[in-house]
C-alpha cells in the first residue's frame, strides 16, 4: 500500500474513528485502525466489537492495499506533523514508512486479516432525521443515563418510534428524562442504544444542516452521519415503563426563570463537595423559592422569584440532578410540579412539551 493524504483530512478521520478503538485488548488488531486504500479512496475503520466508526475520503493512491496501524501512535504522528501532506507506504511484511516533510517514521503494522469483520446487518428499519433534531433530543436526555453496569439496559437511551412520534428516554434510578417529537416518517420500533454511540453520533453531526440516516435491526443500529458510519450493538434487557413512573396529578406548581434558578443552585453548590454531598433544600413559598444548604463547610441561603400555585412545600434534592436538567432545558422558564415532599418532582417547559424531567427527592435526616 502506498498513499499520500492531506494532513487535516487524515487527522480528523483518525481522531474520530479512534473513539471506537479498544484501549486495551487481548486482540492487538482492535487497538489499531484498519486502513484500506482502493479506487482513489482511503477507508479508515475503528471497531471494538461493541461500536464501530468508519469513514472514506479521497486521497492519492499509488498502490492499493490494506493494513492495521496503531491508533494511538499514528494519531500522534499525524497530529504533530508540520507538513500539509503525509505519505504512508507499507510492504508485504507489514513494515510501514510514514513521511511528512523531513520527518520519517518506520513502524510495524498488523496484517489486516487479523482485523475483525465489520458487521453489515440487514437494514430492517430505516428513518431519516434532521441533524439538529437528533442532537436536540439527545441533549435533552443523555445526562440522565445510568452509569451502573449491573443494569445494562439503563446505560443506554431508549429510542422508540410509534404513531409518527419519536421518543428518547434515559434514566438512572434517581431521575428520568423523556423527549418526544412528532416526525414525518412511518414505522414502529423500540431499541436501547448505548450512550457512547449516541454521544459519538452527536459529536459527528453537530448542530449542522442535513439529515442523519438510521438503520436498525434486532442486534445493531447504524448511523450514516455526514461522511462517517457509526455502528453499535444494541443493549438487551428490560427498560423501565417510564410512563407509569411519571405522576399525572400535582398539588403544587412553581414557575421560575431557568437562568435565575441555575445561578441560585450554582451559588448554593459552592459548599457542596464530593465528600460533603448534602442535599439542597427547597422551600416553596408564596412568590419565591428559597434554596438552602448546610455542610461542614458552612451554610448558605438564596432565593429565586417564582409563580406559585397550590401552597407551600419543603423538599430536598441532589444539586447536580437539578442543575443537569436546568442546563439541558435551554428554555427561558420551567414549571416544577410537586405532589409532596417525598414524591418525585416533574419539570417541564412553561409553554411547550419539549421534554419531561423527573427527579426523586432526597430525604432529610429528620424525615
């Protein structure tokens, strides 16, 4: 194989596909990137058996061929190169010569036959979604994904299409985030996509124009994102019936400006540390919400103006769980719905149904 590539194009491709490369494995080949040069193009693939990322772009192919090269080493070589063009030449013994300007590296590659086959599942379900809509929905829910590997289904995002409505759901046992959108495509499916794959696709498409094509079957999901293909194995297991978890009736509603509430929680959180994780205490009053917290560091009081319906209430929350929802909402005003001091709080935008966020309260020691 002998190729000459534009440095910036190659660097972007390596950095992206490297996110699907195994960090440490008994199989050395999946710690590398598969290079395939043919028909005037170069295809790079990273695949760790759970997720794969592939991209193809034009380059000068003087000799077709394929090889696996260390993702970490090659990424550093290309990134630190000072020349705009990089040549890679490999022989039949996997000896690889990389040149950039006056710099020349001689490294050892791995035979491509040792690289696992990239799955090409049957494309049973296919939809196209606007890039911006996909990113918006992911942003509304991804922070609520569980980190507990004991319940693998909850380490992913439930993606469901039914009656021309697309729904994404994430939860971790303490909070639940739901985003629903009316869409203009037909179909019915329900799958659990690993959070890592959702995040990678979010990074690739960004807030750009265009559409993302999604294919799925029983085991895999494939995203055609710009010039990249992202494949992920789907998660198995039982996902919580989230509709039953969300209360339908509320006795108290508080409407507050999102930015002001974020600032208040941020200030109160200054005395909360990893070691001192005391909850913040919210007091729902006549026309404001007071926010208090006390730890070994000290005590703090602050308040935010609010429109209150239904009476008064004292309730405690994990400060991070509140902040995550507030910051992800991107809405000017939010409505906080309560049924009691030991019942979940349901947060929604004031003038839309863009998302629903449920967070469980924290009991105080005297409860």
